[in-house]
C-alpha cells in the first residue's frame, strides 16, 4: 500500500525558510514523479514543484522559481522541498503527491490531475 507522509511545516516570518519532507513507502521508487502542491483556503490546489525520481529532473511553477528547490534522497525514499524567501502568499496546506509508471519523455506534471497518490498535508503559515 502506497503511503506518503509529509512533515516540516510551521509558521515563519516573511523572508524566512522552511524545508518540507515527504517520505514514501509501499511502491517501487523509480519511473515516478513526485510533486509538491499547495492549497490555500478557498483556492484550487496548485502545483509548486515536481521531480522525476532517479533522474532528478525538476519542474517549478513560475511563482516559486528561484525560491523553492525540490530534491530527493533515494536511500531514504524521501523528497524535500526547500522553501526560501517565503512570502505571506505562500501560506497554504502543502501536499506531496505521486504518480508511477511515468515515462520520462512526458516529464512531470504540475497539475493535480496528473497524480493519484496523496499525502495528508502539512501546514505552512508565513506572516508579514
């Protein structure tokens, strides 16, 4: 059974940093994309970053490019999201997500419909 568990959320002031972690278990850790998404109250869930597992090709939303970094540790089956220069508009529940059997040529999607496994989320709050 696939399980994704996020951690690392919290409250920070604008300009601060947080690192989110997503530990994955119960599946073959290859030919997969892992993505980070966020959802603020009253808004759609939006893709933030994604990574092709093993090859480490990364994808970012324009809103976080240059501030957020997605990375992986294969030995720990863990994907990270390093978030720097945080802004109040980054406040949201952050989720990690997985899609398996993804051909590398198609890249990793940043739309929620591209993923079929989800974690429970971790809250990030950025105050001004």
